[in-house]
């Protein structure tokens, strides 16, 4: 974190249209993601980790780096790191150490960050993600344990940014909160979809961390942070170009936008015969652009050395295997499994995922509904109502159990589709479960065959033309009579039953 | 390979220590002697010896994930050279030499 002066975007920054850049260059991306663990206490001391506490109320001699204080590793954080590694299909190191990363910056009072260097606890993994209907394998270089730094508030200067600040105010509550840093290998071969792939990968991490229960993964609170590296090489070349690292990319959407921006910027420089400067760049959400940060320090500037105050971590293989049992299915594997089990087409499944309906349909199926019917209700009636109310589907007003119950009533012949829609209205209006709405609104299909038979006979008498047509062999003509019966029954009849009665009476 | 005054100047820069040319020359000789001495020790150790970073052969010293009281904020801020809004006030951070 040692630094150089920040400069504004240089005027010679060129620019190339994204599609044109894609014709000329191959993109290589690399992603560094910091996940703040949700342990109750810090990585090396017993201070709490609550977000949003009053400044400097969660500190002690260890996380303030006072002389003579000694760190002790949080066992839960090690467990979380191993589980993250297993979820990323990494090998778990049988023996690894912490290291000091030395730098002078007031966000760490110790003047070093306790991290891992040459011996990460997790290494050599890969994950599969899906972007724009295509699957990509993201190779994971490592996932290592470290501690977060304090928070700086820059005072003075127009923007509240570090540039132009007169002084800074430090809050050390976050110093020492456990982090796992996940680093990919260079990701090649994603073509023009590179920004989408990066986004899909971070979305995968977010979902996986949430499923593991190891982090709150709130990007807006900084508990999931992403730095996006990108470089370009001329089509056909195998020599990696100079990369930039864009920081401060704090939403899934910004990851995609920041990478697109950097690709166009770098392509413009290269096409004009310039050289991309290896540097850190800052993403500005408002302007949708990146600006030059500090030039990238070489790794050896940090003078890493093994942390003498901590003994090595040597996970017992039996412990690792027990933790492996706790790893949830990967999102891509889950989608593949459910697509097959439910008999959906890939297109149907993509729509379901796009509508955030996967969990809802799964829960509805678990409550006893057929997958196709569950999809029909969630993607049809409920999606329509959620859209109209501008609500997420999960908040449309019906639970998966209620949808399963509704479908059960349809299959039992109690409701037809039209009545079912009225039941949905009732459930959303808070009138209770589907069966209660049926009882309360008197919506059940009329199964009194006497009443139905009488209505059929009246309709036949009123539609002699249709009767003649049916007798002439055109059964489609029955529609007019069925319609008349349904109207008389105010929709509370089963159309198939009515049809049978009509054909029987006429034939 | 002996240590050069340039190596030491670089280290001093990274460690934010200002050294005069005289100090630099003196320290270069001293540090070089230390490295040589370590080399002597290293060459007397059998090559199959595993390097170690710790005097104890302990591993997996963990504590349970339990919160204990932090320091009172007044005590923490009493250590700060300057305080504003319950935070440590520090000089502006950037615009140091590269």
C-alpha cells in the first residue's frame, strides 16, 4: 500500500469501440476477490467484528499492534478458509504458514498485514460458471487467509477521495477481521464475453459463500470485494500483455462495466502504438470510467517473511474430509441436476434462473407439486403479478407450499385454471391458504352433476345451430355450447366435464 | 554476492529510514558481515534439514471464535497523537515519493 501520487486520466488515453477491440485482441482476465468471513471475533484476537459499530470501539492491543501483544489464530476462520477452498475444488495444504506483508500505511498500525505468501492454505482449484448460456472453467490459483485493514476517512478536498485530502481519520474496528483472498489464474479464451464471465464468476462466489454460510457477502458493505485484472494481446499472440488492476469494483454490474471500459481503453492505447502502463486503476461508478491509481509495486517490495509469532497451520486430513461433507453442491451442478430431474429445456431453465424462480420452484416441487405446474404458476401468474407490483418473485405474495396446494386443488378437480387465478388473488390479498380462499369465496368447481346437467340441457336447447354442426361431425362446434354452460355456471365448472356431458347429450 | 550500498539504500527507503552516505557505507559492511555469518551457519547444516521459521515444533494453535471485551475507546484514543470524531487523525497519505 505504499504509494505514488495519483494523476488524473491522461489526455492521451485513447479509446476503441468494444466490438472493434474484440476483432483485434484476445482478452485475459484475472480476478482477486476478498471475502470477509462472518466469524464473531477477529482473525488473531477476540475483538468483535460487528459492521457499523462506533469507531475504534472494537480494538485491543493485538489488532492495534501494541508492543508485546501476541496474535492467536481463530480456529473457526481456518475452518471457513478450508471449506471455501474445498468448494472451489482446491487442494488443501497439509502444512502452511502465515507471513508478514510489510508496508507503511496508517490502515494497519503494525506496519504489516498478517497474510499468507508462498504457502496458501488452499491452492490449484477450478470452478465452472455459466455466462450468456455458455459454460466456462475458471482456474483458481489460490485462496489464502489474511486480515482486513482499518478504514480510512479522507478529509478535505472536494470529493472525499484520497486525492486532495488534507488529512485522514482512521477507524481500526475492521483491522484484523478475517479475510480469505481468492485469486484466479489468468483466464483465457472467454472472448468478447470476458466481462460477463467475470461477473458470473463473482456471482458464483457470492452464492457459494452464502451457501457455505462463511460470509455475509454484502458487496455494498465491503464483505465481498473484487479487484479485476485485465490485459490484451493481439489475436493469435500467446504472450500476455501488460495488465491493469481495477479496484473499487463493488457490484456485479460494475465488474462487467469496469472490464468493458478497461478493454476499450487498453485497445485504444495499443492500437495507437502506445504501451499500457502496469498500474492500479480506480473504478468510478458515477462516471462509468477508471482512472489511474498508483503504479504497481513489485511483490518483493513487501518483504514478506514467515510470521514468527504464529505457528504453522497443519490441517488434519480427517478434519478436511469431515469439512468436505459440509460443502454444498455447486450452482452449475445444481442447475444441471434440476434441469434433468424436472425435464425442462435449457431455454426454460434459463428463463427460470433469470426470473430468480429456481429456489421457489424447487421448494414448490418439494411440497408435492409437479415441476411443470410449479414452473407454470411461478413463471406465469405469479411473475406477472410480481412484475406489475415491481416486487421480487419471492415477494409476490404466495409461498411455494401455497402454490403446491393450489395445484393440488386443480388436479383434484376442485378448481379450474380460471378459478385458480381468483384463488391466487385471494391468497395475495391475505385471505389465507388456497383451501381457505376457496371456502371463503365459494370458488370450488360445481360438481353437482344435476345442476350441471340442467345447464347443459338449457344450453343445447338455446343453440340448435351448434347441435346440428356437432351431429354433422364437427365436434369443434361444441365450444359454443360449453361456453354457454361455463357462463351460466359463472366459471365454476370443469370444462372437460362439461364437454363430455355436451357430447353425450348431443350424440 | 556481497551487499552493495545500493541494496542497503533501497532497504532503507522501503523501511522509511533516512541514512546519510556515511551511515549507509558503515551499515553495508555490517549487514554484509551478518549475511556471511548466517551463510557459515547454513553451510554447516546437513542439506536434508527442513528449513523452519519457528523454534517450536507446534502446529494448529487455535482459539475458539469467542468475543472478549475490547479496550475502552477512551484508552484507545488516548494513544493517538491526534483525534477527531473518535478516529485517529493522521497526515494525508498520498503524494509520497514513488
